[in-house]
C-alpha cells in the first residue's frame, strides 16, 4: 500500500509540475517522447528546431527532473523523458512524418 501511495504522489507531483511549465517546454518534452533510449543533444536539435530557445528548455527540464540526463564515459550528456511523464504529455504531430 505504501508503494501505491508513493506512485500516486509522484503522478500528482509530476502533473502539477508540468502544468507550471511553458507550453514550449511541454511541447519539447512531448516531441522527445519519440526517443525511448537516451539521446545526445544532436538528436534533439532536428525535432525541436521549430521551438524557440529549446536549449534553455532542456536546462530547465533537467533542473526540475523532467528530463533524465546520463553521462557517458567521455562525459557526453544523453537525454531522455521519464516514462512516468508520457501519459501527461501530448506527442505533437510532426510535419516531417516518416522522416522522424
């Protein structure tokens, strides 16, 4: 029961935290759902190029825990949206379609 309570609390906190973010940050996170594995920033750039200041949104999302960051051996940063957020985010339509 304690585990279920913790999971419920995490869901509510994540939802409230997302509500307080800008639409652009939420859109960026939604687009990043296309990747299931951690990816470098170079993989984020092509899908977020239409979002102004997406680099600063990455930093904010990382600070708030809305974006997981993994460091590789050569200190390259890899990014991934936690799966707990996927039901709370909208995966926007992409005009590039299959190109993604």
